[in-house]
């Protein structure tokens, strides 16, 4: 889960799109039973999804179930939580640590739980949410957060929230958080700006709503050729210094100390993991 960059939503009541989503090269497909499905279609969507998940075509998808406060949650959990093709669940309106822990207890041990933080209460309870035993990762529901708060704009207006998600994820020992969606599916420039901002704030991946967003997200959350080359230079210089007994060592005119070496190792470890996907 830590190395996964792109998370592509597909509506739970559109089974003709499931295979197309799996072919879109996203690190994870999220079949959505919440916002993408109208209330009168939720029961039918659950049945459609359950049948598909038992087919040979289905594999390792995430499912966004309905929140615990809704009447659909229990049926979602009973029908889907233990199916082998479900690699994990995304729980929207992640704000109640007890509800998250109860959800985690109903899942297969090997499945991942992602908490979608998208409410003011969720941010007020963020530390408890992040530290729920078995939590794999947090995601930012930026659109719903703006809707509730009245904040207009998902750029710098939300940077305070992004910083909190990164800090609390780090404190809880979770993988880097997942950025919210870019609703403008036609503007590559907007998507690139959103990716770059998310990376600066320590995010490790991004939710997406259209297959054309997948490749830019994968590229944007992967080490660049320049950073890979830098990491190799740093580790080569560190090995040379250790072999010769030299004290201080510099690369590109900058001092290389232990934190820099660890950062270089992290870059190359990320590359190694992505090559196995």
C-alpha cells in the first residue's frame, strides 16, 4: 500500500466500466458504492459488485463502502468485506475511531483499511483516526471538506489540512497520505499543479476520477531521473568515504550526512518497489 500512487474511482453501479478501470494502469481501482451511486441504486449496485467480485475477472480492488452512519453500511460489510478479490476498504467520513476499529475488525486481516478524512470532525479527531490499529493509510476528501466548511478553492486554501494529514500519518507510522481528486479532468496543467503541491506536502499518491489522470499521477509520484541519479551519486560517495575512512563528503557541492544518505536510500527503495508492480 505504501508505494501505491494512483487510485482510480469507478462507480459501483457501472459494471461495464470495471474491466476498463482495471486496464487503466492505476495502482489501485476503487469501486465506489458511496458518492457515485444514488440512494435508490445502492442495494442493486452492491449486488452487482458482489457478483463481479466472485468472477474470474475481478482482482485486488478497493471498495469505498457507505459510512457507518448510513443504513447501507452493514449490508456493504456483510456482502463484501470477506471476499478475496477485495484488497481493502475505503471508509468515508473517517472521524470516529471506534467506528473505524469496528470496521477493521470485520475485515480480512490481510486487507487494507483506508480512512477518507473529509469532515471538520475528522480533522478534529485526526490523531485518533490515524492511530486506529490496523489503519493502512489516510486519504483526503478535499471536495467534501470544502463543501462542509465553505472554503473556496482546493489549492493553497487547504495546505493547512494537507500538513496535518502528513504529520499525523507520520506520527502513526502510516504510509504517506493520499491526495484528493482533481475535478477538472480536461486540464493537464491543473492536474500537474495539484500533484506537485501534494508531493511538496509529503503526500505519496492521489485519488483520480478519470483514466487519463492515471499516468500523470504515477509519473508525478515516482522519483524523477534526476533524483535517481542523485541518489546513486550520494550512495556511491558515502561508500567511497566509508572505504577510505574519509570524514565529511560532499555531492553536488552539498554536505552528505546521515539524513541525506537515508533519503537517497528511500528514493532507490521506491524505485525498486515500483519495478515489481
